[in-house]
């Protein structure tokens, strides 16, 4: 490359020299030698270096170099490191410049480069002409150039380097001067050192071979052996040994007469390799003596065949003689190839036996795709040569450095002398030298495994791991289908062993058609409390904000997350790798591992509720089903008015996991259908005793109350469907045993609970009838139902002995009306099914009890349901369920269904309530059917009671109404037009006030969403509602509607909206309507018609009546 650069640069260099000479003649006409110097100085400068620099820069650098060496004496060394400054030096460079002038000597450029590399500075330009210079006695240069035959050859070296500050430049200048001086000392003593070794050639022909150009002599020392110790002879030092006091390696007087070993010292001349020490023991005039030579094997020593080197060749041939069938067999040729390609220093140092052992080990590796590390300890000292063999196909330019890191960590010391060799074998070899701090080698098998790991392609490691896990056939099938789907980002972060598990789980996900699957894993090296949850899903990406809360519900802390996306057969799949920390007190046994994984999958699928009760799976070792038992009891307790919130109860049991486990044990002893009846009482007594004993150790009164609440509810439970394969759990209670249950206590109560639906059914006696309603009061639906059952018991007094009522809530409402209706129907099915799961049947006149239900009450086969708010059209559905269960009542279970009464079509409830309105109107001298009555109402036209009631009289003037979605205001309605529009809405399925044709609403009115921040009141609205406010919030407007100065307040909705002024909202027990409720003494209407139940409290009715209002009770009205 250098020759091509010279030839290519010759024309450019000639042109440059002409320009520089012209500058010199113009600026320094009196310096005749300068022009000669410039011509010789830049004669061989490559074209690319010329192109990158200006003539002025090149001229300035040359002139500065000329000034340094223009006058000098033989053997003088001039070294300057400068950073040109325009003001100080008359020229400028962004870099620093090294100028060296010295007598020519071998190794100078190499030695200068070594110093620069040690200082970490980069070289950007090297000018190194060997100049013939003739000088006078004062050292002044008289002539320079090729034509000067009576001069001396001098080395003029200019090196452009990274810019250095003053301190760094001074240190570099000092080190360069010392290195050059050392080089000259070595060169000056070279012949003497060579002759000294030649004198010993008769001891071993290897010495003569080394002295014959195969060894670069850098130093020599002589020792006399006195009293068994080697003492240095002062006059015996040559070359570098003149300056080195430490002898390394130490002189071994028991070694062979001629021995070769490597020193820990690194050469500062020629090349930065460890010095080779040749030690010769001999006698001189009866005196035992030792000569030590240090240097480097010359390049010729590496090029020659090992077999041709004296002494070394004998050992090599001895090794070849070990080949079973001779040196020309395959094994013999392999052994010879290894001998020729082994690091030459190792071959020189080892004796025949150790060399044979090494060659045999290396030959055994040939043509095998394996990774092996072989350590060769040096004969002297704690250093070793490490030979690392890797398959040639894995070799890359950066591999030696990567392996060096692992080798350094294994030995606890940095590596040196890194060399690579790639021959005809299938293995590449990387050689290191490294020092053993403790004198012992590390685990080479482990080191080989580590190197194998970093050099094997991820795909190969995956296949290898799959083969071990599954066997060849199954592994091939798995990888053939999914292996190519793995993206590079996944490969870079997931170990192949873990990837095999991932692919197996993805295969399960795909083959089973599931949408999500999870695996709880951990690394062998992970801390005890660190785990990883791996989530596999198909289709849409899952949001991290959805995943992390589910994990927190299991009582684990999410630490990090690594998402991966794969595409398999055109479909997208996702893997979420989430780091977890489990509570330190928890031991992740097989049971917990299995249950936590299963519970997380069920949380993802929405099969169990996301709350803190799931923490008990990990903390108490419960199953998800067992935790759900406690969850259901807590939810029922909340409906009964238990003082503590669900979250507080969850936290309490999480603090007392052993008590949670004892509660489950108590429940199972009482109701597990698989327990032998002969053992049940004893098991229950034992569990109860253990629980009470545990309670004695609970110091907190709150904690004690919570645990005792669970105990009481379990003891009050007389039936449960917990051991049936159903999507709900139902509990039948003996209300007389439930502590602090609000009065009146029903005779029987069933609570149904699941992740989608919750509800209660209250009966006043064994024979009781009443409707099931869809409640919109999730916080206190039992309070709502209890109030309704009071009225129902009064109303049913003439039909059946006592009344009943049920209500359920939809826990996962859907975004659209159609979807939500479907969800309501499904929740209704689940609720009714849950009731029947605990109900006895009559077959042929005999009572048949439900399967897998342990009973603590008498026969109870009577259960009927009816339509109510939100379930007016569901009777046929109820009867379908009854038929599926083979229930004895048939379609009488739900009042005949569509073959029975249609409440909305017949308007029975509304017509009954309107009779009361007629009676009240007559007291005022009014005819409710023919005269106009101004009215405000609670409800909407899609409802049975409100809709039918508002259609009875065509003369009704409905000025305002509201439901749970909207507020309707029509300040001055045309009765006939409004009646027709109400009729249309009544017949429109699932209509709302928003469907009302606003063109038919009188001036100043409208339909307003309850979600609005505020509502402006028109003058017409102010007038009809009797207020002066210009704006109100939706809740304020509803309260104003209730207080409007009208003839009639018609209640056709759900909720309690009027109380006595002496009552508090908490006493009313309808938190959902606390914000809109008014006092009875604030009502300005003349009549209250109660088509709906519980619209007014009993004290509110009394207060309203005492103030002149006309009202009966809901039980009479409807």
C-alpha cells in the first residue's frame, strides 16, 4: 500500500516541492541548504497527505523541523512536542506535532509509535525521511539529500497527533526521548549480545539458530553463581539490561542448561510484546556462570517450520512419533499442522512431554464444532497462555475482544497478547496470555460454556435448548412452525432456554384457541423474591395500564416490562414479560405458583373480580375460588350496612392471612359436599375452635370485628352453591342469625354473587311472591329491595300471606344500549339461576334437594318471581330457566310469562295509582281525567308505571320530568300534542327523553343531559318552576322540579326523593339520590301520586300531609 501511495504521490510531491522551494527562496534566500532539505524531506509524501494540507502548513512544519536539527552533534537526540500557535510560532495547527532528529537506527518508527499508543494519542500524519546529511565540526548542516555521499544517515521524524495540553506534551516528549535513547543503546550493543550468545552455541544448537537473525536482542546480563545464588556481574550488562535492575523471570539454577521463558516485562522497543528470556547455565574457568538474554523472537522465527528449528524440532519430531500409524497418516498430518501453527513461544517453552500432551488435546478437537479453552502454564512464573478454540463459522472481527472480557473475569486479571489464527481446520483459535493471581486456573469447562454461549448464534442455541427440552422430533416441529417468527428484538433480550417455553405457550395459545395465557417464571440466578410473569395474547395489544393493576391485586409489585410482538401465520401475537417482586414472607411453593398463574389468567379473562381479595391466593395460599368465598361474604356485609369498607376488609385479611385461611377452613367444614357427614360436625367444631383461638391473638378491635363478621355470616348461612359448577355463588341466610341486619328481617334471604352480577332476594315467609328488579343502586341495592319488600308485604296481604322482592345489579355495563340490554338479560339469567341453584324442587310430590348443597334448614321448594323495573319483558326468560331446571312450577314460576300478565301492556300498577290521583283531585273539586292538571314527574315514557300513568289523561300538562339520564322541561305544553308525542315514546322500544321531538316543546323548554356542567334557565322555565335563578346544575334543577308549584307530582321511577325535614339522608338509605332529595315541607305540589315504591319516606308522607298535601302510601297507590 505504501509503494502505491508513493507512486501515486510522486507528481504531486514534485509539484509541492517546487512550490515550497519557491517559498523558501523568496523568504530565506540566504539559507541555501533549506531548499535541499525541503526537497528531500517531502520527497515521499503520499498524495492524500498533500491534498489535506496547505502549502503554508507543510512549509511551516518543515522549517520548524529544520530549525531543530539544523545544528546537532552525532548521537544527539532532539525531540520536541509542540502545539503551534500563530502568535508565538507564526503558524497554527489544530493538532500537536512531534519533531524528532536522531541518528538512524532500526526500530525507531515502531518504538515512537509504541510510545504514542501508550499515551493514547492518535497519529494523523507521519513524515519519516532517512536523510543523508553532511555537517561541519560544529554540527552545522552543509548539505542534505540523496547526492550527499560523505554524510551520515539521520532520521527526521515528524508525527502529527491529537492536540495535547502542556503537561501531556511534556510527558510525551520525555518518554519519546527515553525510548529513542533506549533504542540506540540496544542497537549499539546488538553485536556484543549476539556474539555472547554465539559463544554458547556448542551447548545447544538452538542458541546458534537464535543468534543467526532469529532473535531480536534487547538486553543481556551476566551472573556468577556464588554460594548457590546468582550474583550479577556489573560489567556484564548490555542493551536494556543496563537500566533494568529487576530480573524476571528469576534465575532458576535447577533448570536445564538452556531454558526459554517469557518475562512479565513488555518490550518498549520494536513491538509491545512480553520479552522472551533465554537463560544459559555454563562454567567458565571453573566458575559456574549464567548468561541471561532478553528480546523478542524475530519474524523469521515464526516463518520457519518447527521441524527445522534445532532442539525444538527434535521435540516436535518426538511428538509426531506418537502418531499410531506414522507421521503421514491423517492423525500424523493433523499433529504436524498443530505443531506448525501453535504459538511459537509456547512451542519454544514446553518440554517434549508437555508439548505432546498439548498437541494431542488440540488434535482431538479438530473437525468438531465445539468450544474449548486449554490453559498452558508457562514453565516459570504465574503466567499462562490460554488457547480458545471456537467453530470457524462463529468467528468475527470483534470476537477476540468479547472473549477477552470473559477470560479476564475468569482469571481476575487483564489479558495480554491477544492473537487470532484461522487455518484449514474447522476451528478458529484465539490466544491470550493472562496471569493467575492465586496460581490456580479457573474452571475451564465453565469458561468454555460461557464462551460457547456468547459465540453460538441465538437460533442454534434455541434449537439446542429445544432438543434438550422436547427431544429432536418435537423440537423440530415447534421451531419449524414458530422459529422464524421471533424478531431480533426478542432474540437480543430473551435467553433461548426461556424462548423454548415461550414458543410452547404460544403453541398452546394457538392450538386451544384461547385469547390469553400466562406463565410465572424465574431465573436460576434471580433473588428469591424476584419472578417474571409472561403474558401471551393474540389480536389487539394489551395496555400496560391494564396489566399492572391486575398484578397488584395479586399482591405482587411490578418492576419492569418488556413487550414483544410476533407475527405467526399472518396473525399478531404479543408477549409481555413483566418483572415482579413477591412479598418476602411468601414462599412460592407449587400450590401458590399454580394458583397465582391461574388467577392471573382468570383476571385477564374477566372470570374473577379485580380486587384485593386475590392477594390471599399468594399470602394465605388460597385458591381463587376460596378467596371468592370471602369476597362474596364481604360484599354481602357491605349491603347489610357493615361499618368497614371492602378495601379495609381486604387490607385486614391481607395482614392476617392465617385468619383468612381459618375462615375458609370453617366454611369448607360446614359446606364442602365431599366431606363425610359423619365427620362434618367434628371438623366444623375443630375449625371454629382454631378460629377463636386465633382471634385471641388478634390485638386490633377492628380486625377482631371483621373476622367475627365473617364467622357470623358463615354460621348464618344455611345453604350455598359454592360447590356446584356454576358461574355464580349463592348463599341462603337465616336472617335471624345475621348480626346487625337492618329491620325488618325477612324470613329467608338469598344472596347471589359473581364477577358480572350481584343481587338479593328477600322473602317474608316460605310462601311469598314479588318481582325482581334491575337496580341502579350498586352501593345499597339491598336497602332498596328491603324498602320495596315492606310495601310488597302490605300489598300481598290479600293475595299470599307475605311478600317478597328481589333486585340485582349489572357490574359490567356496556357502552351501547343494545350491548347493555344483552348484558342485563344475561345477568338476569345468572341471578335467577343462582336462586334456583339453592331451591328445592318437587318431583312426584316429593321434595328433591339440589345437588352438592349441604342444608341447615327445612324443605323450601317455593320460589316465584315477577316483572319489575327493568325486567318487564323478562318473564319468558325466567320461565325458560325454570324449564331448564325442571322446576315444578313450570310457567307459573314467572306469572305465566308472555302467556300471563304483561304489566306494561295492561298498565295495572299505573292504573291503580291513578285511582288515588282521581281521589285526591276530587277532594280539590277537580276531575283528573277531563281537566288539565299541571304535572312534574319522576321517570320516562319507556317505563311501565310512568309511561302508562302519563297517558291515562289526554288533558295532562306535563311541564317537567327527569330520569337517571335526562331532564325534560316543557313550560307551556299543548296537552293534545304532548300526549301524542308521549304515546310515540311509550311505543318506541327503550326510548329516552332525548328521543322527544324538541320541535314540539314549548318556547323556553328542552331536554338537558344530567352530565352537563350547568343548565341555563329560560324565563319560561323560571316561571313554571317558580324560581328566579338563571343557571343551575343538573342536580339543582331536579330538586327544583320536585319543588315546582304544580297540581301533581307523579312518581313512576326508582329512588327516594322526598324525606321529612327531621330525617337525615343517611336515615333514608338511598345514597344515589342524596344530592337531589328534598324535604316534604318544601313540596309545592298539591297531590303526590306514588306509582313507584319508596319515592317518599313514611315520615315524609306524614310531614307533607300535615302541611296540606294530598298523599296516601305507595302500598295503597300501586
